[in-house]
C-alpha cells in the first residue's frame, strides 16, 4: 500500500496528514501539527484518525519549514512504520489567473507560483517554503499544488473584476476568491448526498477563523464574497472583511499609517477581535454575554445575511444554503440568526433540528433548504495527490 502526505504550511505552523491510498477515497491514517516554527519552543503533535494522540514532542527549537517537515516525517515514521509516501499534496493559497486545477509542481510551476507571492505576501511564501522542504525530504515523490483560488477561476467577468482601469485587471488585480478547497469538497459531497440541490442554486457559507461565502450553480462557483485578497467580504476572526476603500485613504492621509501598519490592522486586529476588543474566537464571544461580544456577533451575522441576499440575487434565487467551517458546523446561534432572517425567501428554519446539530436544519416543507456539512479540505488535497501518484 502506498501513502500520500498533505501539507498546509502557514507562517509559523505546518498542518500535515497521512492518507493510505486505496481504490476509493484516500483514507486518513493520522494528522498532525507543527506549531511555532521559527522559535525555540516549537511543538509537534500527531493524532490518529479518531483524534487520539499518537505522539508529541517539544517545546524544542524548530528553525524553519524544512526542519518542520523533517520533524513531521520523523514522527510519522515512528508512529506508522513502513509508510511509503508517493505523493505530497500542498495547500497553496494563490494560483493566479492560470491555475484552475491542481498542478504537479516542477521548476517552471514553482517559478510561476513565486511570482504570485506579491498577491498573497502573508501566505504564499510559506506555502512555497513547504513545497521546497517537501521536495528535499521526498526526492522521489510527486509534489502537487492545490489552490484556494482554483475553484473560482471560471467566474464570469463581472464577478472577476473591479471597476478600475483595465490595465490593473491585466496585471492580475482581479476578484480571485479563496477557500476553494473547502467549496470543492462541499460541491462533491452534495453531488453524492443531495444531487438535486447540487444541480441547483446553492450558497455555501464557510465560517471559520477565515470566512467567506460562495454562490454555486450546478456545483460551479459563480460568485464569492472574497475578492483580490482574503480580506474582502465577511468579517473574520481578526480580519476586517469588506471595507470602503476611502477608509484606507483616511488611514494613510490622516493617521499617517504605513502599508505594513494598515496590513497589521486589517489582517490581525480587526473582525470579531477588533469589534469586541475581547477575542477572535466565536466560542468565547458567545459565552461572554457582554455588549462588546454581542455587537461583534451581531455584525458577523448581519454581514452573512447581507451577502446571502446578494449571492442569491446573483444566482437568480436559492435552493439551499450550506453551513461549514468551525463556526458554521458548530454555532447553533449563528446558524439560527442567519436563517431566521430568510423566511421571506422561503427558508423555514427547524429549531429542533438545529439544536440537535442535524444535517438538515430547515423543515421538510421549506422551499429553501438549510444544511450543515462538515468540510474536509485535506481530503480534497489527498485526492489530488493520490490521482497524481496514480497517473
Ligand atoms: P476554523 O477556522 O474552521 O477551525 O473555525 C474556528 C472558529 O470556529 C472559532 O471562531 C471557534 O470559536 C469556532 N467554533 C468552534 N466550535 C464552536 C462552537 N461549538 N460554537 C461556536 N463557535 C465554535
């Protein structure tokens, strides 16, 4: 039996998963996290598919992503003896205009991905560091890049552009959309489990620490709340979401903020954290009960309803809304506050089903269905890696 490894490299962390490749779907054997890369107190933890801890080490120095990949590999080899990795699948945030599907990484592809780093400077360089580390660690394995943007690449022009002079569009200043691996998984799951809905008009709300929504017709992305960067659209744990561009001019001209100060403000100090002044974590906000936490949750659910209406209008109506991501899968309150605002569109919410975390949280007679579907981005990467290994 051969195996595929999935890697999701962030600025200071590396998520990894080992899958056995079978005739059907890749089968997750274990998954782990290398945390605090670049520090003296890094940690590594590996769990089996049921979540039981198989091994953990640290705190220990982990200098860079190459060391992180090596440490992950050492831990996997000790816990799953004989694992033979034939392909490594990487989550890569940006595939630019050209990449609308997973790509086997060779020198030319890597050079193209390097050139996209200015489009996602906080994520892309770390993703590529993960690829280079895996190339060194697994010289015989095929490396495959899976893009968060790819799922959205066939947007019609009006959902792909801003109203700027066209030279910026030509330079790549476009509405890319992100969270594509999650949307890909949900579309595939719906094709199997809810084929009629899949063939219709669906809005998927990926609500996690990062959050966006995607309007799909017949499983294809038509529009997304995220645009050029992963800042647009919904407010997130620490990201602002949609902002009047005049605010940026004000911050630069009147507050004399530099580009890096504004970047820090918009990516790390805004969203639920900025509004509440308390936490980026929805669980903590829901438990808090303070006015500050309540106003953050109120803005979050208001923006989701706002975007749901807009996306439904673009789709020409709505057959189903799907909740996923840490908040979408777990927050009964957020789901209820969103759905109860959509009775006018034919969505009749089922409070009892929601309280039981059922898959279907709309009533049997509801014209618009509301569903909860746990996402699985790693499986999408593992499938692409397994397909590349078999090719
Ligand atoms: P993710 O980035 O998909 O892992 O999602 C993280 C977000 O999900 C955080 O804001 C968590 O607070 C939130 N979350 C996880 N479990 C719950 C829960 N039971 N209730 C409300 N929010 C939750």
